[in-house]
C-alpha cells in the first residue's frame, strides 16, 4: 500500500495537497491539466521534493526522509533514462549495484533481463546505437532488475510513435504484473490511461484526489478535466 | 529541488568546505598584507608613480588592443582564404604562451639586434628601444590583440546572416552596413573587450620585470617585487599590495557594469560570410590580416629559428628545471581541477551562490600580493627557499580557478539537470558517481580546464621571483639566461618552454576529447 498521509506542498503560488492511498499492485494513471501538480506528486514519492507537511508510506514504512536512491521506488522519466556514455549492460547493471562491481551471478541476471525484454546480444552497445524502442527496453530491463515495490512513470515513451508506445506499455504491464509493483503513471493521453490503468488519480485545483475507476471518470469527467481533455 | 532539502548533500558539503578553505586562504592572506601594511603613509613618490603607470599603461594597452582588433576582426569575418581557420586558432595561442617566451620573441624582432633596428640603421634612421614603457605596451598589445580579435570576431559572427542578406537586398554600401549593423555590435562588444584587457594589464608583472623598470615603467606588481627583493622592506611591499588590491577591487566593481565575454570558446567558423566589398577594401583587408599575422608569428618564428638548433646542447640544469616545472605544473593543474570541480558540482545544485563568489576571489588577489602575504604568514616557520616551490604551485592553482570554473560550471549545471535525478534515483553516490557519471560526462571541460591550468602554471614567471631559488623553474631559468645575455641558450630554453606549455595543454585537452 502506498499512502499519502496529509501531504501538503507550497512553492510560491503553487500548492498541492494529497491525502489518499493506493493498494499494492494497483496500476493507477495520474491525470490532470498542465501545471496541476502531476509530476509534483511523483517527485514526492521519488524523493526529489520534500513535503512541507505529511508523511509518505510504502507498506507501512515511512519513507518521507529517505534520499531518492534508498527508497523502495523505481522511476522512469520523460527522457534521459539512460547514461549515454555507458553500455547497455552497465546501464542495466547500475540497477543492481551503483558501483558496478557485479558478481558473476549478477552479471548473468543482467543478461537474463535483457533477454526478457528482447535485447539479447546488445550488452556492449551504447544507447546512441539503439533505436528509440530499444532504449525504452533497456530502461525497462533495469526496472525489472531492481524489482522495487513502487514504479513511477513520468510520461515515459512520450517521444515514441503510437504503435511503439503501445508496445512499451504492454511490456511494462507484463513487468509490473511479474514484480507485483504498484504503478503510478502520469499521462496526457486518456487512451493510455484506459488501456493501462484501471484506476486514475485526478490532480486538479491543488488537490490530488483518491483513485477512482478510470473508465467512468473519463466517460463523465468533472468540468476542469473536461476543459483539459477537450 | 533535490533530496538535499532535508540536509546538505555530500557534493554541497564538499563545495562548502572547498569554498571556505579558499576564502580563508585568500582573505587570510590579504588580511595579513593589510595588517603588515600599516597604512599607506610609507609610500613615497616613486610608489605613486608606479600606481599611475599601472593605470595608464593598462588603459593605453586596452585601447590599442581593442582598437586594432576591429579592422583585423572585420577582415577575418568577411574574407575566406586558405589558412584562415589555422590563423583563427593561432589567435588563441597567446593565452597559454609563456609571457617570458613572447618577450624573447619581441626582443628578437624589436630589440637592439633585431630585424627592425637593422632596417632602421640601414636607412640611417634613429634606432628604437624595446626597453621602457613602449616595450611594456608593445608586449601587452602582442598578448591581447589576438584575444581581442577573437572576441570581436565572435561579435561579428553573432550578427545573423539574415541581416547581411537584408542589407544586400536594400543595396547598402559598406558605410551603411557599418552604420546599421557593425557599429551597434561594436558598441555592445568593445567595452567588454577593453575592460578584459585592462584587467589583465593591471596585474602585469613579467612584462614589466623584463622590459620595464626604472621610474617610468614600473607597475605596482613590479614595485612589490622590488620592495620585497631589493629593499627587503616588507611593510612597503605590503602597502603596495594593499594598493594593488584596491585597484583590482575597483576594476572588478567596474566590471559588474560591463559584460566581459569569455576569451575562449567555439563558434568562430560561422558558415555565413558577411558582405565583402571588393576594390581597395579587399587590398586593405589583405594588408591588415598579413600585418596582424606577421606581428603574431614573426617573434615566435625568430625565437624558434634561433633556439631550435641549440636545444641539443642546452646545459643539464635547464633540463632539470624543465622536469621540476612539469611536475609543479601537473600538481597545480590537479589542485585547480579538484577545487574547481568540487565548487562547480556543488554550485550545480544551485542553492549556495556564495560559493561562486569564493571561486572568483582570485581575481582580486594578484599573485605577487598573495606571495607577499603567504611569505609574511609563513616566514616564522619556513625559509624562503623551502617556501618557493610549494607557494608557487599553490598560487598558480588558485590563479587558474576562475578559468576552470568558467569551463566547468555550465557543464556541471547541464549534467545535474540532465542526469542528476536519474543518478539520485539509482543511488549513484560518492566514488561510483564520480567514476561512472561525473568524470565521463565532464571529460571535455575537465581536459580543457586542466590544459589551461597546466600551461599557465608551466609558463608562469611571477611569485617564484620573490624567493631567490637555487631550484629555479624553467621560466625563471630562462629569465636568468636572458639577464646574463646568454641569448642562444635563452632562445633554446624558450623553444623548450613553449613546446612543453603547448604540449601540456594539447595532452590534457586531447585526453578530455578522447575520454
């Protein structure tokens, strides 16, 4: 269970409050107008932003004061999910040990997850020598390897074409099911929300609302969301 | 907004420690100088003449450099010829050319036995002397004209091609182009260029030491050296140091109002060519470029031709000095890199602006002032002989800091923006972060900054002169050979010094590119 307990953030004129919880293993879309605080919500969980008030808990454990790398969380950003100067194997291996001193079994694990995402034999390549889809798969391989209880997606794959994006989301769903991770995904695209996330958190007017079923919300959106969706 | 909202991150703590240490070193040294000075009452008319000379020679050098740079930059901007890009690259060379080597070159051309005086004598005209204020100005223009040309050329190439196209379609004559396009650009660029040269010339020491001196060509830096070395009057040296600090602080205050452009950087090969009028403009451009290239290349060629054959027979103490200098330059560069990287990384997190101020402190402390202060501070514990080399290494590292920061801060900011969160989310910290993220991503600016620091330290003839050393650096050895009129050895030594300085820069810079 991922809990936002009395969270409040103020930065200048921007405020966001969140008081909600997401059941373990749920796949939840985060949707709302630009600037409403969708990314802020993810940053709070990822540890890139400290709340002014409130606690964040994962499975009962308070993570509010932990630095980003020590949280039970994996995060995929809009872009720059890979270090361009490191090889595919290194980029994935960082998920196991940041100092890259991998044992033989760990190395074998890296090879194995690369196979699972369909990148066998590409260990020694650099990201620049991969297609956009392959780059996304490398990032997903690392997520698979880290197997953290919470997975945050800040509009990943936004730069990919529709077909490729659908393919990535399907792979992502498989990985999330395999690891049993709780997933929060920020998206601008209602179709992504419908296909990927049974539940949706609406962020609007400075408040992150508790998750509700995605279909009904999008079929019958409240006024603010309606204006945004067009 | 990183996790550091909870606490200082390790990078920030490192930066804060480095900045505090640096501030303590510089401000502590300056405070020592101020304390030892006991006011300005000890300064006589001779000293105030040095202040006056420092100011007007810097102003005249800046005016000549900036003024002469305009026609050269205009010619380079609108003409294309074989060797142009090589010449533009060469214009960056004086930045890392050891001052004492350039002086050798200028003496070889403009000195008593130089080519210019040979011609004058042949024509029955009076000879010119390179010693005195005119020599100081000449050397300053030699160093700063090329850099000014690069800066003004950047300005020219920053004018969008569309403007020149529009001007052409409206049938502008050259004077219309000058009025509507070029003069507004020059008005924006030239004050910064002038001020950059002015600042450099304010702390001129080596040039004044070798070509100046006497009542009419002594800078404050040189006066500090004379008070220290010849009169051993530490109080007066410190008073002069105080004056030098005041001059630097005033100049820096002036600089706050004018944007000083970076003296180095890419982008001198724009693919558009501004309107290039034909006729006599073409001939005058050709003349200007040839004259500027000759002024730059001739002295270097003269030294090289004379010195090259002698290198094989250089006495062993020169080679020892060379080895000593290389080791010192490498230590200096390593120190400068470590400091500037530490400062830049914590600045990139963007919350402690005072760190940047600390990094720019070296700009108000001239090498001789720092040297005097450190000597006063440490003389109770160490002999001047023991102090000479470590103090030189430390001061050269500190002096290279502003350049290192200038190269590293933007790169560190980009690195933090692009990969900071990813690295944080993967718990990439400490040594692993340095090895797998910071060093590979910053290799280029690190190589460039390290090359600058190493070359500047290698060629520096400044604070070492304060401490008569039985273990001279290569530039000091060269100066001693010059002073005893062993000109063949001095020329060979100059070639060696020039080769090592450029070589060090090249190795570092290339290393950064290949990493």
